[in-house]
C-alpha cells in the first residue's frame, strides 16, 4: 500500500483550534471564520438513527452534514488514485519538488491545466483500468467504487427515502486548483428534468480545510420567504433549455445572496470520510482554494428509484451540461446568432436577471 500523507502538511494539520479566527476567501470576498458572515455547519451524527429527525433537519436547514460517513481509508486510497491519474495525464500539473502523494500543484497550474475528470462511472472506471497504480489497484471498487456509489451510500439513501434508490451514472469528480472556486447557485438549474427529490452528496476526497476550497451552504435558502422570487425564476431555470451562455451561477458574490434574500452562510473543515448532502434548491458555493494543493472532491446524485431520472446524466454519454459551471469558458461561447452555422444566440445570466428583476 502506498504512503498516505495527509496530516503532516501545514495546511491540513492547521485545522482551526476551538476559539481561533481565520481569514477565509469565500468566492471573491475575504471574511473572518467563524463570524456572522460565515458560520459553522452543524453535523447530524447524533440523529442518524432517526429518519424522521433527518427529514426535519433537511427541511429546516437545507443540508445534512455527516462526519465519518465513508470509510476514511477508502477515501484516502481514492485520493491517491486520482492524484496518480493527474500525475500521469501530463507534465507540469503536479509539482516536481514535492512527493506526488502530497497533491501539490505545479506553480501556475489552474483550471485549464488540471485535467477534466467529470464523467460517467463507466468512464471513470476506465481512468483507473488503463493506469498502473502499483499496489493500490482501485479499478473495480474497493476504494473508488465504495466512495462514489458504495453500499454505505445506498444504505443511507434507501433508509432516508424509504425505498430503493438510484444514483446518476455521471460523477462530478474534480480537482480544484489554486484560486479556483464555484459561485453561488442551485443544482436544479443543471439537472431539473427528473425527480424533485434528487439530492446532492458532496464528498471531499481527503482532509480538506476551508482554505483549500470547501462547500458552503446558505442555510434555509431552499424555503425562506425571502427566496421565493429567486426560486420561482432562477431556481426554475434549465440552463440547456435557456441556451445559457456562462456558468449557470447566479452570482460570484456570496453576500449578494444573503443581503438580497436572507439566510446565512455555513461551512467547516472537512476530514476524509465526511459528506455534505443537500436538495436541489439549496444555494451553495465554495470557498476559494488559497493553497498550493489540489482540492479533490466528487459530487454524486441520489434519488428514489421509482421516480424519473434526468436522462442527461444516465448512461455513458457526456451531458451537454458539462459546458457550464467551473469549466465553462464564456469567451469561447457564441454570444450572437451566426447565420453561417445556424447556432442560436445564447443568453447570459445578466440578461435573465434583468428579465426577472433580480
């Protein structure tokens, strides 16, 4: 088994001691943590035995934060597999001056440098099938499969929904580079052509302090009265149907959300095995990765098997929606109609917000 080195690096070993305050970058904003502007997530481990209590917590807060959901060793082994894939996928991605297991990126390696790893579970399996991971053979499940769609996850969601469940074949596997972050959005705008009970589970692949880029949720944004117009307009958008030009994010500024609509931003330091689960209408974003390490994470989606699934994310084909979010390139998208190609003019979020008077 290869060495798993996660606790002796300064950034990871400095997870905040009780009572300390840190300067965190939430999107483009610098904010103290903990503070009124960015507070602590509340875990639900004490009520995991009580499904009704879990539903009440989700309905009230719009998230479930579970410590130690996955097996820690499986997550750390999955991290090694992803880092080795990054290492073998091209030069000048991981630093040549640090062990590759540390996940230190080459200086200047940003979003365009880190490989795009979002894919169906079938394609992700191929990543590891055709690469030599030495003694960490993760091809068919022990770690990769257990983390992305293992029995722990199926068992939890079957208990939560009270029936058999399915998970999207498409997995949002990412390595966030330095200065990278995700803007404020709801997931429904990307995957709303299916069950209204669809849930996202965000899994950090390794120990990830806030400075390395973690998810933050706007508590209550799925239900608070102040978000009613936001949810009726932006929250009901489908980025593909709208022919959207851009990320699909409502804003990069977290405080535009709270100042206009309400709620409060919450986050925490995550350790390998922790997860954050939330419904399609909870507003969330990420802190900015201000470290030199690649922040690895994977989003998986879960729903009752009896309900329709969004076909864009089932099977082996890559969905059109991969052009949105972190990897969208506004400059490369056609903003005006082009008679030579027949492409329709794409609409921007700024134009939509003016239409919605938001």
